C-alpha cells in the first residue's frame, strides 16, 4: 500500500524524532546527576520524571504520525535520532566529533533519503512530461 506523503508530514516526523532524541540528552543529565548526587536526590528524581514526560510526548506524537506513513519509512526516519543525538552531544556535552561519526551519520541520512524517495513518483513525473510533449 503506497501512501503519498506530504513534506509537512516528513517535517512533523523529524520533529517527533528530535523530541525522542531529547531523551538521550536527559539520560546524559541523569547519568551525571547519579554520579554527583546519588539515586534519591531531588535533581535525579526530577530528571527521571522529565525523561518520562519527554517519552510520553514522543509516544503521543508518534502514534498520531504513524498512520500517515508506510511502517518501513517511519522506522527508517527514526534512525535520524543519530543525527539529533550527535548534535545534542556536541552542543550540550561538548563531545568530540570524529570523522567516523560524521561518515556514519551521513550514511544514515543517505539511507533515510533513499527510503523516503519514491521511485515510482519519479517515473510518473517522466510519464507526465512525455504525455505533455505528445500533445
């Protein structure tokens, strides 16, 4: 079953994936808080609660979007979490970016773009152009 996907839907899906990636950020803060304050500190419990809230928002948004896409395309876009997580790790945790990380993210992005590209739509556009020329 092929579904035509609008650009706004893809952008909303990326927003959902971006929200999901925030979970990795909060998880990093939880880890730091555990090392500094222990398990039962107010800060650690608050961060764990925030992590649950982020996952809840993501789950609701994901459920709203999943019906707009083929399942294989929706899950392929979920792989873009790697890009978002890399960006968060650089900006918030000042982690180093290696060539291997960049190559890996580019490969994931290329795969996601390929899966999102509908080759039959390109063929339809060429057929439409050929029909116009015949007229």
